[in-house]
C-alpha cells in the first residue's frame, strides 16, 4: 500500500481503510479522490469513473453513519474545530501530506458547518519528475518564462507546480510559492512536507494577490509560483510582478484553449504580457502529462468583422504538440 494511504490511515474510518488495503496496487495508484457519504455508499474517483467501496468483511457497499462521519471530521480537525475555523468556513482543510479534505453539510449562521453529510479527500500523489517535459519550456537559456499551466480538475497542475519549484531551485533560481490552500508545499509548522527545493520560500495560507505583493516587496524572488489564478486581485498581482521583472508560474482551470479563451482574466493577463506561454495538460485520465502548448499572444487575435465593421477577439491558436519545437519563439 502506498505511503499516501498509510498517512491517511489515522483519519479514515476503519472499514474504509480495510477496503482500500485490499484493492490492487495499480488501482490505488490511480485514485484521485476518496468520497465518504452519510447513509449512501462511499467510493473512489479514478479518472472520470466513480467506484463503490465494498466492505471487506460483509461484501456489501460501505455506508457510513453519523458517528463515522463525525469521527472522521474531528480527526481531520485534530480534535480542535476552532483551530481550523477559517479553513472550515472556506470549505476545506489541507492535511500535512498535501491532501485536501472538503466538507458538505448544513451551514451555520457564523459560517461554520454542522451535520456533515459528505467528506471528499482529494489525494496528493507524488509523480517522480512530473515537470521533466515542461521545464525545458519554462526555463530556457538561464531565463524563466512566465507560464500558465492549464487543465480540468484533477489534471495534476499542483503536482507539476511542486516539481517546477524544485527544478528551478536546482537551477539556482530563488522561488517563492504563494500557497493559499497549502497544497503546493504542504507546509507543516513552516516546514514543507513536499520537496520544493532548497532555494524556495513558502508563503503559506496567504491569498494569492496579497502574498505575491508581499513577496515582491520583501523576499526579492526570481520566480513566483501560485495555484489557480482566478480573481482580478490575482491578475493585478501578476501584472505587478511583470512590471517588477519577476516571472510567474501559475495554473488555471479550463478544458482546452476554447474554454480558456472565454475567461476575461486570462485576456487581461495576455494583453499585459504577464503570460508568455500556456501549457495544457491531458486531464484526469492522465494526470500530470503535457498535451500541448501555445504562445500566449497567439491565443487571441483582433480582426475587423466585415459584417459590422467592429473589431472582435477571435481565435488564432497555433498548437504545438509535445514532441514539436516552436521555431517562431526565437525569431
């Protein structure tokens, strides 16, 4: 059984752990999520499939009761709910192993949660050399290119970021990770539980926009790294980073270039040249695998529509497969 499941053992109901322990190793290696539900069957997410967990002793689907759910919730909170009050209000807690635990239940007036009905544990798998094919795109001739790594949920974006930080550190680059949700470095009492490199500083729990600005003012990073850019504050911080001469490696949720093109924040980043290239991953079927990349400025192109005479932002999106090199980039 892999190390990640052993580290989760202390949080899981016993019947869940027993069921996992008897699954084939090749199936466990592909698990994205462990989903616990009150009164309904608990299961696993493997790629795009939902798998029912079977009780090892009875041969029936595992259905957890209120005591099971409450015990799991308290274990995740280390028996101190108020210690994790802010995280619970945000809907999730990140464990020291890097796994993120989300909760579903009844919301209280103060923003807390009661009557837990679902618990979703999103696993943090370590993929050896996850950024091996991506680093040559990001780090070229001693220069780091601002890059956006894109995939649907569970596509391995955060795992890639962790390995990018490690590899850039090995190239003598001072990195600063703004780890708003504690998933990239999984810092515990200030010490990263993931290998992010010796030259990497971690701003744990900081909102991305605020953390990036503080890092620029106080840490003199050579590279900023953050997960899931989304708000206008995040975008503005990336633009400020560009103005300070510090490249940013970030991620975003999108199925493909077409969906990404619909995001106004991405358009603003590209218009301000805060992103140089966009790297797409395969998605949940093949987490962490690169599918293609495009030069950011070519995601959009302005043209005048002959029908109405107005300019519109339309697609001009040359795609480079992972085994091709872009000969235009050095022109």
